[in-house]
C-alpha cells in the first residue's frame, strides 16, 4: 500500500461528527469512525455564528475538547478540507492519551469577536446547552 492509499487518523470536533450536518462528507470518502475521545487540555473552542465550531490550540487557559477520531483514506483528507467552511484547516491535534493525529482546527482570526464555548467541552454539549460538571 503506497502512502496515498494509507488511511490517516483525523480528529473532528464539530459538524463532521456522526449525525451532524457535514458528516456525509466523511462517509463519501469511505472514512470509518474509530472512537470518541478528548484532546489534551490545551484547546479553546468558539462558535462561528452557531453554524460550526472553531478549535484553537493555546499556550495557557485551554481545556480538553471532545473529538471523534476517524480513519480517512489519505486522498480523502484533501476532499474533506476543500468542503470545510472558510477559516478551518487541518493541523496536528494532541489527544489526552498523548497521541497526535491530524485534526480540524480554526484559524485564530476566525474566532475574533465570536462566542467562546470552551466551557461546554465540545460542540454537541454546546448544541444541547450542557456545561459538564467538573
């Protein structure tokens, strides 16, 4: 199997998650759900017009954010990224178990003036209006 055929692990934190608006984009490239987990506590999350989140890694003041990890054919990653809303990109995301995978991140400029939702711990909790007890 050459590099382009190898699956890549991709962490998603918003509308690409199972059952949400852009999840069909993952399914269309034959991605497979691997697991739900959380990032290391080094991320902040913003709501972009209540349409999708933007997750940004920070040096201080971060929290763990719920993500889904998917196995995506390498060529599918580009297809998915091209269909993401403006201001979202692919970067490396550190998970709570210490592993590092590719993931969907927001450009910091995208978050300026937007509602920070980090305290919810994830997009699904934000949509449900639930702040987890700590």
